[in-house]
């Protein structure tokens, strides 16, 4: 089977630079690695393939475990229009005081997400293929005009996260019956929240306060994530926080 013309055009577009994050590759901070978040990869796959794709975890092996760290290696298969791609990824769960169950869960999710990204990456730049270019030519490419809706407005013309109010949501959406979010996206978002909690408590506390205030939530806010608007609020807040000068 082949892709539609619209899908081929979408797959040939350069990656959206605003969706690329960076992290230090070593403790001495001599090298930065570019990457895209798993939730964004899934959202792009849903957008381009119109939800007509599947992901299956073929293998999950525990390869290392000690009191501080556990490591898993996963193999994931992705099928799109009868085309099969596979990827292998690693995941780690760290922390001396972190419960063993939490470390294993974190490592398994990370390994699965990493393997899925590597499988989807083979379909094109929208899934991070160009980020493996050592010359970083993706940074030099001009960004194409994209069709945007109210959720995709750049942060430069959007309100600060703490200023979000219910009036920012269109009236039609307020009155409509809530549409449930994709379970896979919710799971990945909760994994991302766990990573933020473990690595940047200040960011997590700020996000939690903003989320609870906006949606009037009591208790554990990650359990409240059920609709697309909940996911989008968190994404917009995290992106704004990340880009804010520290």
C-alpha cells in the first residue's frame, strides 16, 4: 500500500524547530543532543496517518539492575499502511530512595517510548530523522507555513500559563460533550510528568498549581487528565516554561 499525496507532502516537510528539545549528552556538558518528545511523535503520527497506524512492543528485557539504577531494552514494531518498521530503545529508572516499582515502571516506559520513536523516525523528518544529521542541517532549513488552529498559536502571542482562564476556550468547546483523550497519549503524558517530578520539582510544582487553578482540581492532578484540552494545557505550559529565560 502507498501513502496519499497529502501524507507524502506532510512526511517530506522539514521538522518544526519549535518542537525540538535539547539535553546534555554528558555530565561535563560538552555535547548537546537534539530530540523530540514521545507525545509529539505520537500526535504527529495521528495527524499524518489519520490514526491509522499501530504500535506493538515485541520485546522488553531487563539488562541491568542495582540499588541506584535499572535499565531495560525494548523492541517495538510500527505498522503504517502495511509498511513495517522496527526500532530498539533503552530506558533507565534511577534513584537511591525511589521505590523499586517506580524505577522499573519508569525504565520500561522510557524504553518503549524510545523504541517507538526510532521505529517511526524511519518514516521521515517529522518523526526526528533529520536530528541524526551530524551537520545539523535541520537547523538551517526554512520552516514552511503550517495551517494553525487556536491551539497552535506561537507562545509569543499567547498568554502566560498563569494567566490562562476559562475564557480562552471557545464557547463551542465549553458546551460540547467532552471528548476523551487518546489513552496512549495520556499514558505518555503521565510518564513525562513523572520525569519532571523527578528532575525539576520547581517546574512540577508550578505546573501543578497552574493546572489545579485552571481546572479547579483537588487531589492528584495527573489522575484528572482525561480530555485533549488537559493534555494541551500541560504541553503549552511546559513549552512556555522551557522557553522562559531562567
